[in-house]
């Protein structure tokens, strides 16, 4: 034979072997790769935040105790300090060279700064030595030159100026300029009095401005105030005292400031040392003498007739020594807190995550946050300035916020909630996966409730009792049923079945009762008939056809009687009756609809696998059992079912996996409301449809995007486990009966 | 009786009842789809209702149901004329109706916008046409429509030329963008040349557009006035009339012809009115193309993997793990595949392609956004297990003796495979392919995040170079159902179209899977006899 030809053939054979082997391994690789890739996208959710030093330098000629505040721009290119002399010094980063000095104009000649209070976006309330108060904002404007290079130009805007108090010397001053221009100042005098100044500028329809000035003393009570804060609008005033009491006032009517409550915050009467409003102006961050850090907001208290009262909501990781200053992020609900020993913590309120702790060699005296939370600046005792870049992409995510109950702002109690977006800016996304997992499980449960009995019993009948002729028809029919696109099932369930069910809900319940009753009735009536020779054929595999009229009749009777019953028992409208009597809401797209829709999709899968494993039980077993005199049901129940049970189990598992992951049906027929109600009359929002709904709107790399990938991982793992169990069981079964 | 129970006969009946219920559910689904889908295009009679107070309502009767109070019935009319009444549907109590009749001269217009019009022809206003032939107004209208259609075709040709020019302008714009990106200064000869070509093209384009506009304006001068049932006149440009017919004056065969013409529009026409009217051609085309592309990827991989498993791999733990992996792939929820497609294909591979080959277009993505390529790759992954399982079973059904015989005659493994085993298993492999295609045709969830859209401006395959546009978004029958059934502003008016689309999709899938199952059963019979 031609050696060349043989060589070529052999070469081809080897080549084919390689290609085919590679193809085989590609499949395993695919499964692992899919899981890894999806998981990789969701991993950064749980990554620890990092802070690394961008710059560290000693500003020229500055002593630590002269520095009141410091800050940095969002690109981490400029940092600044505010000195007692009223000068803002800007440094280029990372070199530390001075780029600009801006003298703040003092209200009185020769005034120096006493205190600076940071609030909002780099806005400072400055208390000058003469007693006057100014509000100044540090702004960084980006400018682009001809080549498109960005330079950042810092500037300072004065937003308001208020003269010194006539009676009393302020030790602390807060001032806010509200969006409508209303100016509010709160002064705490050295003799523990609180004074309110309000300048309201109103404009009438002709554009004439009228100016109204109000000066009012606020009743502060006997406690000595040690910390104060005011919200951005200047309407909500909070104070903490040296014996651990929190006070709250409503200043919206400046003539009559209302005290809204006095809450002893700590049992051990520890002094409250720092207060700040968390971004969004609902929560109050409280730092105390013992280093504790907590957040509070008003919750209506049913024991006091619904009166709103401050409550401890979140307790964050504490400091070793007293907290001296808390600064709220302007991006989310994060807080940085500085304690007396100079340790800085970055915490997120809602997730209660301790993100970063910085204890520098030299204790920090002042800290500042960049606008979008990208960086942090600190000035040490030795006046060394350090700037950190923060890598902190998903501070709001923790295992607790994803799966546990979380007490969100403005809620009366901790809840499981999914609400990923809203129209307002300071909205905090509520990203609990628990209601979604609950929705998935609920939908699956109701679907299996319908599908498992129907599919298994049907499979038993088809494989054991039906005539072979029918079996050859039924099996392909069910397999074709499996091929019906789920979008079609979902559409029919939502737009045809759901309205039908809503109109005939009573008839539906009646048929639940009528169908079994009529079946029993039919069996009883059958007793005399089965003695008739001509009808005996029915018991040889025609039962299911003869039952068709019985079942249809039962459902038809239920539908005729439905409105009658509804009129008699429920006053003509069941859903209305249910709402007024039981307080149960009826959703048109509810669990019953899902039960039928999803059940319809799952039935053929369970049916096919169960039928296969039942028919594959060796016929010798069956023949032996029948030969021993067992009836056909006894044979099925005692012999066939136990042998086929692993296969049936596998079928149910695979059906379960399918129901968990099904998307289109639940997307169309559940109503997609993320509620946790067990009622069959309510809808749900399962993981799968949640992904389909939200992913088009999720920004790539954002928290929501990653959480959706995480929910895909959860789905993957759930179905992976179910399928693997089913497959292992099936392979065992195959080996067991392979020998027959 | 007692013996009857002991023998367990009632349980047999119970299992029978379960089977009956399952089959009834399946039958109900098919019947509902058939009943609602088949009748949509059959012209319904237009009914006129006269009321005691002298007002009238005219339209198609959609349904009749008892009033919630239980006294009397109410009828839902599809009154159309959305531009006059604001709503397409109206509920009417039968109590107030004096008379229901079917005026012979009632005309139904299908229009380009505002849905159907029900009314009577009032007059025709065609200034620059000769007195149209025909005795009655109706005949005149059809004559006018014919000449308008002829002109519309001319305008259509103009439109095509405009589209061609605008494509070329787009190409030039991209070329310019690329040149600029590559750093050619504006005064360089290459850039200048492109700019010159651009300005020449723009002149052509402008004149053509102007001519097109003139023609269109002229055409829109040809108008017809119709009166609704209460006498309100409405003037409609004849060019806006898609179809005009007199359902009360049609014999059954005329209705049949009408039905066929609607079917033709369904298969070949473009959708109108936010997809709720008109044809499904782009959706059908998108579906077919998607399945085709998917098959290109999934079949070779699936068949090769199955051959490896059955013929090359040694039975052992590895093969068992692979089998489990394959069955797992089949069980992974389709939405997870979608997420994978989004994360890996679109943002991963697509994003890299954009950075490598189309950096000048960034940040506008070319491949870094959903498209038919990514959707079909995602579907390919999803359907690979179906192909593997079917091929594996088909190969497994071939008796061992066949292989041994071939090898004994000196054939190599590959020769045995390619000459004996694969041809013998081909019906089984075919089954797998068809089942995979049926699965792909019905799958929607992964497409929703990998590139399907409600209205694609262009087909992924057309006459413009390079003919096959894998980066384009596409339409799909399954998504069409979801979109018009759940996201259209007027769900009630969209329902007929949803049912038609559903019927079409169900038919496609059912036919494909019936063929596959038939093939498989036939093959099973072929190899299950005898013992080797």
C-alpha cells in the first residue's frame, strides 16, 4: 500500500483526535469560565476599600495649631489649609508647592479666626474673633487651555456675612444659606444660651424684594450644650449636651422655634462631643466622649401617640478616645470621624461598614474630604499634610445590606427592601436581595405545587397504564409542549389567563373542589358500569380519555356556579370582599397565575424525565410482580416506583432548576413588585426578572450592575447544585439498570 | 368495592386524571392562540348602533358581556378614528340601543397613523389628476389610489437614492474622523480630498432631498374626505391610506383575498404604528438570521464535543464530570447566559475590538454594544448542550459491532467516524440541531440584554458593503410579543397583533420540534432492534 497515503491518513487521525479532544475540554472550560466571569464582576462589591498616600509634605512656615481646616479637590490636584490668620493656602499635589494664597476678608479690621465649621460642599461657617460670622465656600473650577489640558483654579466665594451679636459672646456659630437665599444663624454663647438669627429675603411677583430679620432666643433647657449642628436648609437644629442628651428643634417658623424632643441618648450620661448631619439631612451622626459613633433619626413612636422621636439607628465602629469631629461625605452616607488621639475612621452609615482606619505616626488634627469622596486630606500635630486617594467603590454594600434587614432613613423599622433607583439625587438605593430570593422561591413553590403532581402522575399513567399506541402519541405531544417558547406562555398567562382568573376567581376555587369530587363520583358511578363487558375495555388504558368529559363538566359547572356563589357569599365581588373582610389585596398578576404559567413550562420537563426512568425499569421486574398476583397499581407502587425513584427525583430537581431560572414568564406575569407576602393573591419579583428589568439601566461597573451580576451568580449556584445532584443520581441509576 | 380499592384501581384513575389535565392545558394553550390569532385578519362586519338620543356609534364589535350590575349587556365597539375620539374602543350599554345594522357603504381605512378609520366616503379632492374613472365614489377612490400608488413607487425610488447617498456621506464622515484620529492635519491633501468629495456629495444630496420633498408635497395634495358616523368630516391624504375596504359589502371569497393580502403584508411588510400594525418582516428576518448565525457557532462545537465524549474519551471520572458539566450548561438559566454575554462578549470582547479597530469612533461603541453577533454567540452557548446530548445519544445508539467491524477492516478511528458513524448518526444529529434551533427561536430573555430592539432601523444583511453587519441590532419575534404586549402605549389595540405574532412563533417552533421528534423516533426504531 502507498506509504504516503497511510501516513496522511494517520496524520489526519491524530489531528482529528487533537481537535476533538480540545473541543471536549472547551465545554468544561465554558462552564467554569461562565461562573468565574460572572463572579469576577461581582467580587469588587466585597473588596476592602483602600487608601494610599498620594502626597505627604510639610507646608512651609506653618504650625499645626494654627491650622483650622483643610480640604482637597476631587482630582486630588490641589489641597488647601485654612489658618487662624484667615488665609487659605493652596498647594499643588504631590509636590506641595504653594500655588495660591487667598486672604479672606475679615469683617472687622484685624480679626482672626476663632472656629471654622465645615458643612455642605466645602462651605465653611467662620467665626471671627470680633464675634462676626461669615459663610465662605471654597470652589475648584476646571479650566481647559487650547491643548485641552485641565488646570484647576481655586477660588473663594463669600455667601453671607453677619455682624457680631449685641448681647453675648458666641463660642460656637452655625450659619446656613438655604436654596431660596434665607440665611439662618445659630449662636451658642458662653453662658449656654442659643440665639437664632434669620434673614429671609422674599420676592413678590413684581420682583420687589422685601427683607425680614428675626432674632429669637431658643429655649435650650438646663443642659449644657456641647455639640451643635444644623441642616442645610437651616430648619432642623440638633444639639448634644455634656450629660448625653440629644435635643432637636424645628426652626421653620423662626418666630416660634419648636423644641421637638429631648432624648437621653446614653444611659451613662457620657458627653456628646460631635454632631453632623449625614448627607440627605435626615440622619444625625453622633460622636461621644467614649469614642462611640452612632447615627440617629426621628421615628414615630406609637407608644407616644405617633410622636416622632430620635432613635438610635446605626452604631458604627467606635474610637478609643472621644470623637472630636465628624464630616459627612457629599456622595453617599459615608462619614469620616476624627478622635482626640488623632485617629481617623471612614464608615458607611447604612451598611455599618468600617471602611478605613488611619492612625498616622503623628496624630491628625484636621481632616477633609474631597467633593466626590475620592480623597482624604489630613494635617498632623507636626503640621505635616498627608493626602490619601480612596478606592472605595461600593461602601453601601455589605452582606448585611444584601441579605439582612436594614433600617433605612425615613422607615419606621428595619426592612428587607429592593428599590434601586429614584428621581432624587440624595436617594439611597435599597439593595436587599432577600425579597428577590423570596420571590424566586415563592414563584418556584407555587409552580411546583401544580407541576409535580400533574407531571409525575401523568408520567406514571403514560408509562404504565396507557396503551402503547397512546404512549407513542402522548410523549411527543408533551415534548412539543416543552418547546413552546416561554415568552408565549408568559404572554398568555399575563394577558389572557390573568384577566380571566380575576373575573372568575370564585369559579376557580370551586373547580379546585369540584374536580376531585367529580373524580370520586365518577369512580363510584363506574362500579356498576365496569361489569358491562363492552365497557371493560376502558380499564385497559383508555381511562384518561373517558375522564375528559367528567373533568370538563366539573370545570364547566364550577364556572356556571361561580357567579352565583360570588353573589350569595361575597356580595357579588370576591376581591372587594376579601379586601374589606381580610384586608388582603388582590393583584391581577398573582401567584396563582404564576403557578399555572411557570407550572406549564415545568410540567413537560419533569414529565419527560420521569416517564423515561419509569419506562426504563426492566420489564422483568414488572412481569415478576404481576405474575405473583399483585394488581397493576400494587406493582407500580411497590416495585416500579421504588426502582425509578432516583430518576423521578432527578426530574423534579431539573424541573426545580428550570423554574428558578425561568425569566420571561415571571417577567410578564408576576407584576414585578418586590414584596414579601406569602399570599397567593399577590405577585412577586424574582431574581431572574429583576435582572432583565434592571440591567439595561445599570451603569457598567456601578453597584447595581455588580449586584445584578451577583444575583446571576446566586441563580447559577442554585441551579448548578440542583442539576449536579440530579445528574449524579441519574448516572447512578443508569449504571444500576444498565446491566438488565 | 372494597377489593376495588385494595387493588388500587382508583389511583390508576387518579393518574389518568392528571394526564388528562396536563393534555387539556396544552390543548387550551394551542386553541387560545389559534382562535385569537387566526381570525385577526378576517374582515369583521362594521356595525352601526343607533341610540334613543339620536347619537350613533359605528365600529367592529369586539365582545359582549353582562353588566357588572347584572342588568343587561354591554358591547365593546372598536370605533377606531383615534384622531377624532382619542380612544379606539368604547363600551356601550345595550339598553340604550334602538337598532343595530350593517350599512353597506361603510368603509374601513387602514392608515399610516392614528389606526383604523370607520366611516363613509364623502368626496375626493385630486386637483392635478384627471377626473378619475368610475361611476361611484368608491370606484373613483380606488382609481385614485392606484395612480397614487404609482407615484409612491417613484417617490420610493427617490428615497432609496437619498438613503444611498446618506450612507455614502456617513462613510465619508467616518473616513474623515479616522484621518483626524490618525493625526492628519486639516490642510493635508488626504483630508482635503475627502472634504471635497463630501461637499460634492452634499450638493447632490440636497437637490435630491428637495426634489423628494416637492414630490411628496404634491402627492399629499391628493386627498379624500370621509365622514364618521355622526357626520364629522375628516380629510385624509390618499397617500396615507394603506388599505380601504367595505367589509359589509364583501363576499366570502373577497374576504379570503383580503385575508391573503393581509398575510402577505404580515410576512413581507414593515411594522407600522409602534409595531402594532403592518408586517413582521424585520422580526422574521432577524429571528431567522439569529438562528442561522447561532447554528454556525453551536453546531460544530456541539458535535465535536459529543464525538469526543462518546468516541475518544475513556470512560472515567473525567468523562463523568464533563457529562455533568454539559447537563449543567443545559440547566443554567437563560438570563445568566444573557448576563454572561453582556459582561464577556459585549463589554469584554466587544469593548476590546472597539479599542483596537475603531478607536476613532469612541466613545460611540461599534461592537461594544448589543448586536446580532453577540446575541447569536450567547444563544450558541445556550444551545450547545442540546446538540451535544442529541449527538451523544445518536452515537451511543449505534451498535458496537459496527465500530468493531470498521476497525477490523483496517480503517483508522477518524475514517470509521467520518465514513460510518457520523452518517449513521446523522438523523440524530439533525434532531439535535433542529431542537437547538427551536430553543433558540423561542428564547428571549438573553436577547433582551444582548442586542434585540423594538425597532431596528436597518436589517443586519443588506446591499451595502460589507453586506453582513454583525454589529447591528435586530428585531425578534419573541421580543416583539413581549414588547407590543407589555410595553406599547395601547395594549388593547395591540392585542390582535400580539396574538398573530404568537401564533406565528408557536407554529415555527412547533413545526421545527415536531420534525425533530419525528426524526428521532424514527431513528430510535432503526437501531433498537436486534442484539449485537
